[in-house]
């Protein structure tokens, strides 16, 4: 089950490149590419590089260490890489932007006990 988290001042992130944000107990990356907000894993699965230090081009986030590329929509790496990053869904409602993060097991368990 997804929990949606509001991104404060999302419009002001448009010229900031890739930024890190703590939401729902996770640290994720956010970036704007071609007028679309994207949310994804904070580290490259290849060598653990912080993707906040990378950049975007051709619809892909580029890792700053070894130039691995990941699709901003699917998270898939280039075919020779055999890896991927996690993509988090985003949505816009009433001028506000949100990122969906899957609730962890314990969050679901505790929520079910309180009902």
C-alpha cells in the first residue's frame, strides 16, 4: 500500500538538479526532467555512488562515479549493466506534488492493529 508524501516547494526544485529528500523513513532523489517530476533511489546499485551528485540527460539519470545510466521512467539500467534503480510514483493534485512510497511491513502491521 502506498503512502503519499507532499513535496514542499516542488516547483522551486526545477533548477536545482538532483536533490535528496527524507520521506516516509527513506531518503530518495528528486529531479525535474522535461517538465516532469521524477523520484528514484538515492544510490547507484553498481558501486553505491550518491545519485544526487549525478545529472540527467536523454531521459536518464547518470551516475557520477562510473557513468552508469538509468531510465527515469522504468529505472532500468543500460542492457550491459544488468541493474536498475527503484522509481517512486509521483502525482500532482491541486497544484501540489506528491511521491508515493510503499509502506513497510511494520507500518502496515501497526496500522492494522490500530483499526
